[in-house]
C-alpha cells in the first residue's frame, strides 16, 4: 500500500456509518494516515438545479455538509492527531465511493439500517462497493466497542493478495494470524465402498492442509500463525471464526469487463453475517 493514501469512509448520518468512522479513525491513527469522509447523494436530481444557483444552499446539500462536519468532529474528538478532510459529492454514493477507491489505502463502510434486523443487513451500496472497489474494502460489523482479541482471520483459497493483506494487518497489530481453509467431502465419495469409509475425507483434509501451507509460504516469521482446516461450508466456518476475531479477511476476484456483482456466495454470506469487521481484498484475475 502507498503510505500517503488516505483511508476513505462513506458517511450518511446513520449510526452504522458513525461506527465505521470510529473504526477508520482508529486505523488511521495506527497507520499514521489521513482520514477522508465522503458523503454522496443526488440532491440536485430531487431539488432542482435552480436551487443550487440561488443565494442559499439546497436543503439536502446543507444536510450533507452537516453530516460530514458532525462525523469529522467525532473523528477529531476520538483521535485528535489524525488529519481529517471531508467532501460532499452530488452523485450516487456507490459510484462516488468506487471512484474514491482509486486513490485510497482502504475504503470503509458500515452496514445499513437503524436497529434490529435492519441493521444486521448489508445495504446495496456496501455490496456494490465491496464487489467493485479498486482497494481493500472494510465493512464494519459487530458491536460499537468490540473487544480486542488479538486475532486476524483470513479465509484461504487461491487468492494470495488476501493472505498478504491479513499477514501485514496481523504484523502491524501484534496479533496472531489464523488461516482457515474449509473443506467438504462429497457424499458419493464417502459411500462408494464400506471399506473405504473415511479415506476420501482424509484426502480432502490433506488437500486443504496443502493449500494452507502453500498460501502461507511468504508470511513473515515474526507473525504468529495458526492453521485450521475445518470440514463444512466455507461461509459457516468463516462466520463462526469471526466471533473470536478482530478482523476477517477475504479475497474477491475482479473479472475484467464484467460489471455485475463480483462477490461470490461465500463473501456475500459472510458480509451479511460476520460478527467482526470484514475486509474484501481485490484479487486480479
């Protein structure tokens, strides 16, 4: 990562976004990076361009400026040493944030809704940004003041960028890195012959261990690494692992000239259900 790039946070005035600001300003302080707060909305579409040309500001623009100013005060009060800037953009928020990701170290968002089931869901903006951003995206989940568990979890697949990111996060935090590889034995393989029961499962577990070892070859020696191969659906395994983690890291493939949602089922499910902040790291194809 380029040292002088900011951490960018999408803000909208909701409590989940403010928790994202808290997480991001703590991260900015730890890394020695500036923080950039961005609010985006197409207020001109709804209030008319004539209002923007008059002596006063349109009500939505004034509200947006109040939102970013309030978020900036919160960040300054929490971490006075962090350099904070703000921006209000008359644009769809997902497109504004994806563009911001081209010149960001991290892009941070919250979940959607205000309380109850609504807050547990992930909004379409966060999903679209996580699937298309050009830098790692952090979706801040979990309680407002999560305990520090000293553990960074990475879901290991074929993606190397996610492992490198997770290893660096663990190193910087002085935390342990827990590398998790889920595996499953297809039903037909375990029932072909009664004398072979259990052998296919051991083979799949061995293959999972080999994938882990290969993925962790370049992890610095100073990082404490725990390897786990777990039988089960990857989504369920990783959500369970998130309950004892400070951060859960996943890779997401970026297919060129593909404009649909680029998150797989595992990442999509984890983003909705994880108990800690989730990082989606772009993996070029």
